[in-house]
């Protein structure tokens, strides 16, 4: 008798990507940072990788300002941003600039 559970969970609905303008930064790890004050969403694109953009919702303007002012964006990211929940958006071939 097969006792494996054949029920599958519903796939999460993909949230539509909302572009946030990015500002290039000087960092070996972080390529660019953006911020949407209206939604308090931080956008981060890493210096290496496929160019995915990570959105961190619920980031205060003060935390964004601290990130932008940090001497080491990579260290700041690791300590203050990485633990936060995020959404990953993979760039598509038809996206502007691709």
C-alpha cells in the first residue's frame, strides 16, 4: 500500500515586479541600491550574479539612509539587511536594459 502524500500545496502567487530606480554604489558585494519611500521598500542588486533584484519591504527611511552612508555596504548589508524578509525578482530578457 502506497502511503505517500500525493496532495500538493498551491503554488504561491507571484507578486508583480515593480521597478525601483537603483543607484550604483561603491562596494565589492553590492552593485546598486534603491528605495521607494511610498512603500518603504529597499531594492538591492548584488555586484556578482545573474542580476536579480531583491526587494526588502518595511524598511524605514532611516535604515535606508544608514545603508547608503555606511563605509562598508557589504558589512552593513550582512548585519542589518540580510536577516530581513525579501522577495527576489529575476531579470527577464525583455526587461529594459537587457
